[in-house]
C-alpha cells in the first residue's frame, strides 16, 4: 500500500541510521522497553512478518534530512510560529522536537502530556490512528495519587470504581474526545491535554511539539508546578535550589534557566524578523516622499 511505497525511499536514504524502537509488548517499570537498531534491519523484520509490536518513535528525520539533502516537508503555516524548535536549532542541540513515527497496526503511545505541556500537531502520511484526548481539568484524575503520580498507562484498561484512580468517574469519561485520524489529515493537540494514540492500521506520521506566545504562560505554570513537586517529594531539595533545578531539567528537559534562554531566543528571533521586514520595506522605498 501507500505506506510500503514510502518506506522504500526511507530505507534507501537512511537505512544505516540507528533509530529508537519501542516494543509495545514489553514493559519495564511501566514503560515500553526501548532498543536501538538500524532502520533497514527494522524494515527487514516487518517484511518477514516479524516485529509487529515494534514501534519507531521520536525519529528526528527532519533534522537528519536537512543535513543530508534539504527539507523533506514544509511545516503547515498554522503551526509555523515555533519557539521550542527555534531554540533547539539556535543553540545547536543534537536533537529537536520534530519527529517521524512508523508503526504496525496496534502499536500504541500511552497516556502522556507533551514536553513542557507544549502544543503538538500530527500529520498522517499513511494509515489510520485513533486518539483519546482528555482536557486539562481532568488530567489529575488519571494520576495514581491525583497529583504527582505517574499517569495511567491506557484508558482502555481503567475500570469503573478503580481504587487507584477514584476521580476517574463517569462524568470525566464523558469528556474524553475520541478522534479517528485518516491519511492526509492533521490533528492539533492543545497545551496540557493528556492523550494516547493507537495505530489502527500500519501508519506513518509526522509529529511536532511546539510552543509560542499563545501557550507560553501555561508552559511556565507547568514548569513551576513540577519544581514545587520536586521540592515536596525529594528530601533536601527545599534547601537546595541548584539540585532542584538539575532534577527539573533531567526529568522535563527544561529548568528555569533554560526556559529563560528559550524566551530570550524567541525575542531575538522576533526582533530579527522585524528588522528584516523594515529593511525590505526600505529597499522598495516604503515611507519615502509621495
């Protein structure tokens, strides 16, 4: 089908690249076991009818492709104002938050919120997905201690009256949004919405995490709340801000210092855009004598 036709050029160009594969049949400490393998080896497994539970996730193809031979796709204009990836590129980080996902039918991404509670968008190149989206006001109901505990793994496994999730009642269930995403369709996930995704068929998708001024305040609130959790839970952190910030960055990819640098980077990019626009207007005589 269309998915297989897309895999072949990926194999030809990036077959030797090491990618991270999640095994959706095996959990370690509540998470799917991950391993590294060559892209062509993964595709060969699938061709032999093996490895159906293996899910290629968080592949930085956009960064790899840019370095190799130019852009493979253009970000839709609705999602183009992107402070998160702009910061990653300006600071020359080894990876960014633009991903490709490739998985067989029934592979799955458990309940989660995106990095920093940022926005995300996902475009289905091939195949179909099913999304479950839970509004921010109900997210706490899916945590084992109703606050800082780990999220439940899969909504489909939660039973009515589950003692571990007493807040997950019929009213909360009624607010879950279920969406079937077909080939050629993009979905936008708002900031702080808990979500999980199942591949209903073999599927290939492009996924970006991103943020800008429209959700920055919510992202900052999220980061402060995670910092307060660390202080409350980790012994000694109440009197050791340096260690608190190190833990914050280790667990959530950002701390207060890197968040400040992201904002400065976004401001610098905006000022450069204004300066460039003014220079272009000046070059065509804008504002000159009538």
